[in-house]
């Protein structure tokens, strides 16, 4: 055996002994602090006996955690993910009690609640110690990463030398928000990539803004990006008359249907069809490897459903489970404190953040982030050709705290750390990787329509139809993407009643909200109604909506013009004249006419499409949902996401041209994958030596 191999073995033994010693010391300290945890008999023992008891107990706990924990998690894979997270402390405590019982020197004792605390602290300390030692020894760290990669892809063909590509979606982070965060030092990793960190190094990435479709939300954008088509997705939720069904982008059954339609329309399975992985997304992108993907979450309790495999891969490590559970609890406390401060200081605008919201936020900002990042790291170590992952943390917090709030800025800091971690792992992967970061939309600030006017869009529509209006406006539920992930993790179906204004009679309208975009449909009319038909049936409805100060413009079908945009003061502009006379669309900037005309062509566009008021001076809109940071329609930063790409890849568009629409982004990303397949970069000598 060579001297190098002996040194490696000695180094590994040394790290294991150090971790064992630290765990033993931790157990001794906890035994001295916690009254219900002891390592000595009632008659008392010598210090040596107590130390040996702690050492044997720590060793047994470490072995049980390494051998038994993965089996327990696999047995519990069918348990909802959030329930599994709550079981982490219980299972860890049980392993500690078993370890104490196996101790031949002294049977230490601990109360159940104390055992859970001791086990959690020991797992966290052991994990931190092992990670610190491994990072200090760069060669050992590289070898550990390569062992993990080999274990993940042992039966797969050799990894090609061409570079792979990882696409990281920062959900809801607008172009201007990203620049602001970089300028304030909140995202040093992104600043380094752009060459604005002050280090004087050349930039490795370029930043390109792009413009969303009218439906500026994850469902439409991600479907277009991953599958090349978001045709007939007019909003986040809409009513389909031919199927008599409300489609909701973050409902698993709807996601399945939308993905199938996109595949048929585009004529190919998706961006990730060639050795790709889809992590934390609404749609699969055609990837064979999927984890936490909503479009396959509808197949509940099926052994073929691999969407939840990401939970097992992450929680099979007890240290991961404990760390995430503790971070989850801390995030719940942080949200309660932040929302309490907002109420006490009279912060405006403000929406309710009580009920289950603290737990939903913690799931999005901690659990889903940790699981998705871990899955991406595994994909890099396995050498996959392409990976697309969605991190929803910022979007969820910005909906309730505001896009530029301190709460949202703290999330951006943590997302930047996730980017740095992925970059670090990519440097040790078995093939070179190009990291592309993008967003699916931005968010526009503003108070809610309900808080400003004391009524909802549904109430306004009922008034225009001459129907009775409730005395008190009902709260419209939020459609944030993270709520769907929580429902999928808990296996709870979307409640139909929370998705729409439910009519009491078939002739009454269905009113749906998608951020600051509203949709009005009359379910008893099988076709899309025309302006003339609506006026004949409800003469006051269109004038009531068009003249309301909280409404920016309406889109309706016209027997005479094909389609018209309506606005205040009697404005009525045919769609084919918008380029010369934008009318009510003037406040919404360039490109508004194009996306409105495109949506008008969709088969399932609503009878009346309603876009809220928009103030170009401050970028504010009025959300029809309970959100002070919203997206889904036109107006402000919500329609201006970003694309951050390595300079080694070709420019997204020619200089002076605009990158417009999610489908165009798909073609750019597909082109980059083709460029990577053709690239033959020289092998990294350091990578070869480590392997």
C-alpha cells in the first residue's frame, strides 16, 4: 500500500476520532446541564466511568444514525414531508435512548423530551465538526464529493467531458431588485460574477432583462421556459367553459393537463429531455429525474411517483434533518416577530400574515430550499447534462412583506449563499458546469384593491350586473406558488372554494384573481361572449369596470373589431389599432399591445380580462388578491425578470434587441444546451488527480 493511501486512511481515522471526541464532550456537557439526562448511576461513579459511558454512548449513537436512520426514512417515505420533518426529533431521540441501552458500562437515562434535545444537539455538532474538518482538507473534501458522485451514478455510463448546464430560477426576483441587492452588497456571489464586487476581476456572467407575457406568473413563464409553449395560459387561474372547470397553475391536476398540452403544441418533451433533472418546479421539462415536481404530484401514493424522492435523499442524513427542522422553527419565530413588528409600527400597506402562513413561509424558505439545493448538488456530483431548479423563497416572502422589504432582503442574502454553495460543489463535479440564473417574473408593489376601495373585484362585478353585493368584502385568498408545494407535501387537495368567487346561480359570473389580473366568465354561455352580448345582458357592467379608478383597462371580444381594449372616459381601441393609438395601454409601456393581442387569440381567454390600475411613477399596481407584492398581469416590475448567463455562452439576443416572452427564453436556453454539447473544454488537472 502506497504512502499516499496510508496518509489518506490516517486522515480519515483522525477525522472520525475527532468527531467522536467532540460528540462525547457534547454529551458530557449536556449531561451536566440538563437535569433529566444523566450518565451515572444513582450511587455515583468515577469521572473515568462517566467519560467511558459518554464515549460509548456517543459512538453507539453515531453508528445507529449512520446505519439505521436511512432505513427509517425510507420506510417513512410515504409519510407527508412536513410530517416527516416533525418526526425528526422523535426518531433521533429514540436512537439516542437505544444507544444508551446498548452501553455495557452504564445505562444512562433520559426523559423523552430531553433525549430529543440531546440527540438534536449532538447531530448538529457532529455534522458541523465533520464538515469543518473536511473543508479544511481540500483533497479529502474532493474525494468525498467524488465518492458521493460515484455512488449516485455507479451504474450509469461515463460522464462526458463536455460542460453541463444548471439553470437556477430565483422565483419572483425582478431585474431591478437583483441590481439593487447587488448594489447594496446583499448578493456578493452575483456581484462577483458580474465583476461589480470591487475585486477588479473580469466578469464571468452577463445580465439581461427580459419581458414576460401578459400572464406574468410562474405557471405561464415556467411552462414556456421548460416546454417551449405557454399557449392558452391566460392567467394563474381561469375558467374553461368547454370543460366547466377552473384551471389553476399550482394545482397538480391542472399542472398535468397544462404540461400535456404544451408537449403536444411544442412537439417535443421539453428542455430537460436529454439526461436532465427537474427540481422543485411546477413542470418536469421532460426530465427523467424529478423531485418535488408538481405535475407528477397528482399521482399520489404511487410507487412510480418519484417527485418525493428528493425528500428521502435529503432527510436520510440525520444531521440534515435536524438542521432543517431547527431552521424551520427559527423561521416560524422570525416571521411571527416580523409580522408583529409590522402591526405595532402601523406599516402600510399590510396584509394578514397569521394562521398557517408562518409555517408556509418556513416551508418555502427553509425546507424546500434545503431539499432543492441538496438535489441540485447531487445532480452536479452525478454529472447530469442539465438541471433546472426553482427556489421559491423570495416570491413567498415578497407577496406578504413587499418586494423591497427588509424581510425580502434577508431572503436574498440566503439565496446568494445557496448560489455560492452550488458554485463550490460544481467546481468539484466530474464535468465542468455552466451556471445560469434566471427569474420567471418580478413583483410589483402596491396595496390591495380590497384595502383601497373596500370591495373586491367580485363585488364590483356583481354590482355592475345588478346582483346583491355582500355588506363586507370577503378576503381573496393568495395564490402564492409555495402553498401548492405545501399541499403536495401534505397530500392535501386544493379546495375549490378558495380558488374562485363561487356563483350561487349558473347565470352569475365566475370572477377569478391572478395578482392584479382579473378574469370574468359567464359559465352559462358556452362561447366567449362579445362586448355586444355583454352589453345586452348587463348594460352597466363594462362601464362600471372601465370607469373604476382601480381598473387600468379591459379586454373583450367584439363582433365589429374582433377585439377591443376599453378604458376610462369611454376609451375603446380596437386591437389592430393599438400600435398607433395605445389608449389605456400607454401607461403599461412598450410591448403591452403585443401581449394583449396574443392573449386575445387564446381559446380559453375569459369573457372579460381586467388589468388593474398602474402608476408608472412608482410602479405600483392594485392586487385583486391579498398581496402587497403581486404579479400576474401588466404593470411595473412584475413583467421584467432577468437572465444571468456565463459570458462563455452566446448572447441571449443581439445588441439592441429585446428578449420577449417565456417561449423565446426557452429557445435561448435550448441553444445554450446545444452549444455545451458541442464544446470540448480541456480537462481540469486538479479534477483528474482528485478522481
